C-alpha cells in the first residue's frame, strides 16, 4: 500500500471515529487536500476586526522570496497613513534569508486595501499606485470556512509601457495559495472557529 493510500485510510478512520482534529477535514471543492496543509489562520477575533494568517506562498519565490515565512494581518479600521480604504487594510510581511554568502535576514512588507469584510471572508486589493508602477494588480481573498488564503496576480496591459514590459510573459494571471509552513503549529479550532463547524 502506498504512503498516499495509508494517509487517506488514516483520514477516513479519523472521520469515522468523530475526531475533532482538523487534519481529518478535506475540502475537495477548493483544493482536495487536508485542512492541516493550509495556512494557520487566527480568525477567532474576526468580529472584533482582527484576522491574521501565517504560512508560505505556493508556488514559492513568485510573490515573495523563496522559502519566505509570510504573515498577513488584517485590521478592520481605516488608517489613512497606510491605506485608502474606508474599511481597513491588510499588511503582508515576509521574512527570508538572503542568498548571499552572509545569509542575512531580509524582511519585506506590502499593504492591501480592504474592499469588503464579511462574516466568512475578507477581500483586499493592492493600492492604487501599485498597478501604475509595476503593471500588476493583486487581489487577496481570506476565506474562513475553507481556511484558505489566495492571492491572484494579474498583469496589466492598460498602457504602452506595461504592454512592452509584459509582451514576453506567458501568464497574464497567476494564483498563489498560502500553505502551512513546516515549522509552525497546525491550524486548530482555537484559531479558526469555522473549522469547528466543518468538523461536525
């Protein structure tokens, strides 16, 4: 029996026994993978206006340096110094080791304007200046019930400069998923109350 078959059998046994471990829950509609592979999401304070998620972008090295540890923090409050949104903002921070001989620690930050903050998901987009400078538009979706964080990056061809920059690009749109990072704890019901409903 292959390792994959053993894993599927183990998951089935957990489901049949009524265990509340989140690794038992599969989400075939979205990614057909165990919830424990998804990012660790702290959504229990979503009604208070605070949500965070930690993980690693897949595919890696595209929207953040390879092997980066990424943390997203979303605040449901307008802060004009960092966002044009009247709802709030999401801060994406990534830490990584540089590829030089010294292997220094690098940190990058990006801000997203929140477009909507609902009971089950948050939708945010990169601010107005980003597409004009980088010819790229980014949309961030944080979905509580599926415990997923998805980033969609679309190249812009609205100006001659952007058309020239992107003429050799094979992909106009790329989708990235925030996956569980090996060194962090698995997501649990303590972090995301929506997983309790899924496990029932």
